[in-house]
């Protein structure tokens, strides 16, 4: 059974975010879920499906589909994948009880640390999700760390929070302000 929630109706382009319950012990690999999400996005089976990575930073792509871009994330009990026709970054963070002040001091930009003063764990995890979505979007990953840029000061890309489920923060980074569709994949258990 598919559930579709159209969250945002702006933009000329569309990015689809597919998600499902995640259980690393169920034998379903992230590669299989990615293939399924791309097939749903394209409305066609993909017999050939090779995930490769670029030589510079290791950003993954589908060899047979150079015009389809994706970003994968999982946290807590969910797996999610953003699929679109341009570079995209997606991150999901389960809001947990952590020593967020210490983590922010170690990894975040000074302006983000200042912004987080007197804020709760949900704001911390939203900042974390935005940072992760941005580094996935650029394809650089953690090669330069997380403190060289600030998402509270703005990044040179479009970023938005995506309303997901209570107890989770999800963020999307893209080259443009897209329409976003959140769609649940069938249960794979």
C-alpha cells in the first residue's frame, strides 16, 4: 500500500522522497531499496542497475542513469531516498537524548553553536540533518569536516526542512526550490 503526502507545491521541478521502515537484519540491502525507489520514480523496471562512485570524493551514482540523482539516508527505524533530475542531498536524524552541546562544540560552525544556545535537541538534530544533506548534495562528504560552513547563515543552495514523523528531523538540499513529494514504499518484511 502506498501513501502519498504532497508537502510542497512550488517549483517547476519535483524531487520525490521515498521511505520505508528500516531493519538492517531483514536481508534487504540499501542498494535494493534504492533500485526499487528509482524504479518507482521512473515508472519502469531497471534490469541493469550499477551503483558506482566518482573518483574525487566517492559520491554514488547509477551508471546506467546519469540524469537520475539520488541521496540515501537512514536513522532510527527508517530508510529514505531522495530522487530527482539534479543533484540532491537528503538526511534523516532521529531526535535522541545526547550531549548535544558537546557534539556541537566539536563539529559545528561557531555561528551554529551560538544559534543553538537555549534551544532543545530537536533544533540540534535539524541543524545536523541540514549539514549532512548539504555535504551529500555537494558530494564532498566529510572530507572538509562540518565546521567549515554554517547552515544558519545560509548555504549556496536551496535547503528546507521536510516534515516527516514526530521524533525525526529530515532536511533536503537541492540546486533549486522543488516541489517535494513524500511517498511510503511497501513494507519489505
